[in-house]
C-alpha cells in the first residue's frame, strides 16, 4: 500500500494514499490536507486500516436508499407482521423526516431531533421502538462497512412511562372466580390468572394444545391483529412458544367446559376475539361491582402470585414466556414492598429469640 506526504506548489501539506481499486479496475486515491504532522498521522492510520482489513469505505447512499436495500436483504426470514411493522416505521416515520440524509453523515444529534419531534405526538414507548429498529439497521451498516460508527450509540433510547398495573389480591381473584363458576368466563380467567397466558395466546389456544392426561398446555399459536384483521401466527419468540404444566383444577374446568358444548370448537376460546373479550370483561366487572382491572392484568396477577409463593423468577419467566428474566422482575416490583416486609418480619422473629 502506497502513501506519501509532501508540500504542494501552494505551500500546503498534502497526504495521498493509493486506495483499493474500484470494481472496474479504476485507480483511486484519498487525499488529506493540514499540518505536516497531522497529515502524516492520517496517512499512516489509513494505510494501517487498509492493510489490516479495518478500512470502512463509507457509503454515499442516503438513508432512504440504504433502508430499502436493507429491508430487501435482512427481513426475508422475519414474520410478515414484523416486516410490515418495520416498513411502517420506514415509510411513515423515518424516511419522510431524515431519509434524504447520507447515511455516513447521520449524527446522534439528528436522531435525537427526530425522536424529540415524534415525542410531540407519540408515546416514549413507541418512539423507543423506532430507536431499536434504527439501532439494528445501523449495526448492520457497520458490519457491512458502510459506516464506521453506529449513531444510535450516542442517543439514549426513549422510554415510555412506567405502566402501573392494577392487581387483584388473592381474595379479589377468588371472588371473581366464584361469580363466573361454570361459565365461559371461568375458562378465560383461569387461563390468564392461573396459567399466565397472554390475551392472544388464550384466544389462539386450540383443543389439540391441551394434554388432559399430562396436565399441560402448549402455546403454539396466537391471535394477533394485522392490517385491521385478526390472524393466527406463531408466538413472537422461541420463549413465547412453550409448554407449561397447569394445576389439575384448571384441567378439570377445561374438560367440563368442553363436554358442555354441543359442538366442540377448534379453538377453546374461539367465541371471542381478544379486543372484544376485553370489553366484555370490563362489563363483567362493572356488573358485579368489582374493582376495575384490565383483562391482561390477570397475567400480572399470576406473575406476582408466583413470587409471593417462592417460585424462582427464572422459572416464572419461562412459564410466562418472557424472553428475559428482567422483564419478569420488573413486574414483580409491585409486590416487593410487601415481600420486603415479610422478609424483615421473618428475620426479626428468628433473631429476637436468639438475642434475648
């Protein structure tokens, strides 16, 4: 690799490095100007990068051009719902605002500006998803040597407001169960509150997913909204696709419910779609003058119930289908104060006697 530093006819110090040839064989050079020492350092660094295969030939493509090429290349193995979500991020939110910028010139400040603009009308959680998407896109750009650095590394991911879950006590949950005993609602409420299934998993559950003899449920399909319609798809991750043991009384309720039907449906709770059942559940609570919670909050009740009775968070995480144990721990924060008090009382009880 050739490089040289010299003073030109205008008295400027110039550094010239012969670059790898173009695909058509054309010769290329990179030129630096500045003080002699600075130019020499830049020439030496560039030669070192090229000779050690560290050189990044930054792209002249705009972000729009790169995103479209990235989408064609990197999303072929993704589920169609995810592909359409990414396309919406690109077409509706990213390209109209910063798509004209050259990818090699995008700085953290410009991304922060985009996020600030979007936060005026969208939640922090939603804008955080844009950031996660762009972070993946720019990481691939670095891998492909289009850019040297990922501009997302210099921006904090926007965060949504911490969701305050409304949680039933065990007494409230048992009261609710007593009021729906022997009905379709009992099945849905047990699947959420005792088994910890998500809404889409409950209404996507098939009869063939229930092993009545071994008392297990297999979460193999889920019902999700896509392009205005409800569709069946595989769970969103490998951890979401799971098989769990369930209490015998849940299996009994499921068995009795199926026997009560004149026509056995393919999907156990196929009578409703998730959104429709959430509305029905709200009316059910109001009818019986019970404290309002979302139907999905019963899943959080299940998570905190496991912690309260000593189920390790790693096991609870697997049962809930969380991809990370930390997700489960964040839900557990709702019961930590009472658990902390319980721990303190236990320790006090042990040592008070011993210290007398």
